[in-house]
């Protein structure tokens, strides 16, 4: 990070320490670490906005496969495991490798689902800070399942076409 942005303040912390000063917490762990991470951090997260970016999936013979979650989605599981957090599901469709290229603008839409209006508004405002990226309200947290599963389809498209695809909703 310091090499790409020398003026940035960068420090390494344990997850619980990093949560403490945060107003908004982003959960970006692999699916197999989702539950244990939240069990460990739920108390530290408290009533903060929790943006769950996790996609319940695995790779089977090199192909991405969605995993069914008892709660309905990773974000809904997050709400069950961190019940006081204001859980929002977002950022599933921006390619992570593209986020690392700060020298060129991102493009696409970020679909934001959540039941807490204030938390969803906060996350949508953060999205809008990214040049050429638009936030769209994707409804309640129950819709997070579709956002997460669609990510698996995008990964398949990326693999097939050797691309970095994303989502752009037209007509809005």
C-alpha cells in the first residue's frame, strides 16, 4: 500500500483492534472463515455498520460453485452471528484485482442490500466516493443471497473470457 500510495497511513492490526476505531467494518474473508471471524468479532463490532462482502462458494475442479447457507446468505448469517450490527451486503461485483489498480478508474455498479436504512445510506455514500462507480439500492437483506450467488456466475464468465467483468444496470 505504501508503495502505491506513499501518502497513505498504513498499519497492521489484529482484527479486533482494527474494528475498535472503525465506524464501518468490512468483512472480506473467505467463506470458510466467515462464521469463525464473526464469532470472534461480534462483540467488538457491536452496533457498527458491518459490510459483508463474503460469497459462500468453493471451487470444484476449478469451477466456482455456490454454497447454500442455512440462514439464506452470508450476510444473513452475519446478522445472526452479530445481532447488534447493522449488516449491509455490498461490493460483491467489483473485481478485487481491479480495486488494486489505483492508477485507473473502476467502472460498474455496486448493489447494496440491507434492512437498516441509515446503514445502507452510509454504505451507498461510500460507494459513490469511488469515481465512475454507482451505488444502487438492492432492497432488503433477503436479497443478499442473489448478490452473492451472482458473483459465482461472474467468476465463471471471467474464467471463460479471461476477463474482469462486473455489473452495470442500465435504464436507471
